[in-house]
C-alpha cells in the first residue's frame, strides 16, 4: 500500500530563523566564486499535513493534522563558481548541510495516546 502525503505551503510556519551566524563568507572577483557558511541554532516548523490513504499496513494514521519538527544545530555551506561566455553562467554549485539533532512530534499524526508518545521519542 502506498502512502501519499500532501502539505499546504501557504500555512507553513517557520520560527527562530532570525537568529543565525555567518561563520565564513568569501567573494572572489578574480575567479568568480562565492562561499558562505551559515549556522542556525534552532528551527521550529509547524505544517498541516494530509495523508492518503488514512491507513497503513502496520498502524492506522490520522488522515490530517499538524506536523511539528524541531531542528537543532543546522549548518549549511554553499560554494558556487561563476563563468563568463556570452553572458554569466553557473559553472559549479556545491551545497552541504549538517544538523546536530532533530525531533519530530508525531503524537497528533499517530492519533495520540501511548503509540504517539513513543513515536515522538524515537530519534
């Protein structure tokens, strides 16, 4: 059985993104490159999600509800090189990220109770 998940982009709520640290930033005009290393200590996400069908093979899922996630220690590194040939183009784009911890609150999604609490503790 296939599980399809729909989410509403208009009701996406992101919190705590305003506190970030730019560890390193580099711009070179000789060989056009841009490098940025950004650290965000915590991100909190709330999203309304709907699942189809409402039941999986192992455990029945609620068909709709809020989905909450907390990400701690998110670090992203971007490095790009630009080129010139009849206009500017992107020669290379590297993206790397890491995170220290993630907690996904599945209690509402799993219908509450002990199963939902247990699934929220699994990391």
